[in-house]
C-alpha cells in the first residue's frame, strides 16, 4: 500500500496527521534533507511546505533513484 508523507514546518503539516499522512517535521535545510532521505520506500506522494521546497535540499529520491511525486503546499 502506498503512503503519503509531509515534510516542513511542524505547524504547517500537523493537521495532515489526522488524514493518516506520515509527518516529518523539518525547519532547517539539513533537517529537510534528512527527512527526505529517511522516507520509507512505500511513500509515493510527499507534500512539502513552501519553505521546505525552497530549501532545495531534496535532491535525488530516497528509493533507488525513484522520486516520489512532490506537491508543494500553497503559501
């Protein structure tokens, strides 16, 4: 079963937890990168906050070079 994850500022992603989204709070670019690299292999959609997307820390996908779909939250 595919899963959805969210990376970014805790207050921006907290409400997504009630929908079953895997939360990966990250405030700094290094934390965003670590959260991205630490995603489980069954994550197929990652919702990121604008600040996390602007960090440009995502780089290559966490699973064998296969990137999950990324959706950036509106500001």
